[in-house]
């Protein structure tokens, strides 16, 4: 059992759970430093784009959890 591999698995699962539980916070942290003038689009289109972005963040979080569980399972099985 490699300690680094287990820690990577725990980090992957933890980060994935954060992505799943709080996609709005992940989006806010990602866009820190951007001013409203950087955004393009028509008035009122932010809500629709927000749902798409939240779905993408949740999908990435689910992938992190699945990969983290797989890597942890492989590390503990050896």
C-alpha cells in the first residue's frame, strides 16, 4: 500500500464531494478576479448558463469521486 496513492484517492474523493455539494462555491472561486464587464451575452441569459455550468461542475465532481474510489480500491487491494 502506497501512502501517496491513498492520499491522492482521499483528495480526489474529497474534492469531488465539494464539487457535488457546492457547485456555486466552486464557480465563484473559479471566477474570482473577473469583473462583470468580462461577461458577454444578452440580458437575462446568466441563469441558463449558470445551470449548465453547475451541471458541468457536478459531472466533474462525480468523475473525481469515481476515480478517487477506484484508485483507493486499487491501492488497498495490493
